[in-house]
């Protein structure tokens, strides 16, 4: 029978249990980030290698593979056999050759985009709903007056605190139709199957002719249209620090009901899946830091 002298104190057992619960929650959150493409699987491997005690480092390879989009148990087992990794292994415990083989398989199925050379004075910022695109764009406008922040037109109603002509040009459907008919929009799209958004062409062309850098804060559909019309444009995808944080921001915003929030989160998953179409990624963990990272990607005149 163990004696009191060797039995761990109750407070230690409680603390250990709490740490174990927190570790499981952290790994569950990490798997959601992998499944929603908030994190590239190669980045998870890099984190596991740099810190074997981290959530990435303690994640089992089997759970890691199942968290990947469109990977089931059968495919998981075939991959493990192909790369020569035992199911009991954790990512932080992989040997260099095992890690290289797993990374090579990931590069084939989930390739990371290669940044395009050069910079453009037409900078496009897009990302999933509630990621904070507007907040980051406003920060850039306030701290970098040399950059022209394009103001979009929209058919939706203003949210509390939004000012016409500053945050958006709020127009009705008839006016939006007129702008399309007169080719006054650089891009436009219907967002969340409800309201239309578009970028007035005139102010953008005028700023570019004046030698200024232009920032467009738009949605995924609009970014694709700009890339088609202006292939030299630099496309930046704004990522949340985690999927859980994206959900928290959307709920905390309080501007949508439960049904609308659920629909927007479904849309966010689709938008995150398209991130490889972009040239650069910026994580919006801190607004000021994210804004500066976006500015550094632009061809800003001296």
C-alpha cells in the first residue's frame, strides 16, 4: 500500500489533471485549425519540430492525418504505410527521414503557395468573414496616408458607427445596377447570397495614375476578378489566429442572428479553402502588426 509520503499531494494531482485537460483542448483546437485550413499542415510539422511539447508536437500522426481535409481512415493508413510511420508516433517524435517523407507527401497533396516575385501598387486584401479585414484596412488608412484605401459600394444597410463615404458607399439596387451598366466598378459580387459589394473604378484609377499605392479590402470573389483584370496585383489573404478565434469574433460582433452566423461560418470554410490562390498570408492576431505586414508587401513609393 502506498504511504502518504509517496502519494502525490491532492493539489498536484488536480493541477496535473487540469494541465492534461488543457493539452487535450489545445490539440482539439489545433485539429480544427488544420481541418479548416487556418493552418497549413506543413506549418504544424514545423511547430512540432521546434517544440516537441507543444500541441503540435504532442499530436499523434494518426489524428494529424485525419484532421486533414478529405482524409479518412483508409487513406490515413495507406499514407502511414507509404511514409513508413507507426500509428503510435507523435509529430514531435518523428525522425528526420520520417518528417521529410511526410512533408514530401503533404507538398504533393497540399502544396504551399510560392510568393510571386516583385510588388504591385495595387494591393488586394481579402479573407474569410469576421477575420477583421475592415479593421486592418482602417488601421492602414489611419497610419499610412500615402496609401489610398478604396471605399466599396454596397447594397446592405449601414451597421452602427459606419459612415457613408468613409466605410462604404451605401447605395440601393437601382444605383448598383447603374454602376454595373456604366462599367464603373472594377469588381463586384454578391456576398453571403444577400447583398452586393463593388469597387468603384474611378478613384482607383485616379490614385494609380498619381503614383499612389491602392489598397482594396474586398471579398474572395472580388479578389478573383481583380486578379483576372489586373494580373500584376498583389493578393494578400488575411487569416485568423485560429478557427475558434474566428467563431468568437463573429459571435462577439453581434450583428447576425444564429442562422446567419451559421451560414457565414460555412462560407468561411469555403473561403479558407481558397487561400492558395493568394500570393501572401498575414495572420490577424494583432491589428497593428498585421497592418504593418500588409503594408510591407506593397510597392509603396519612397
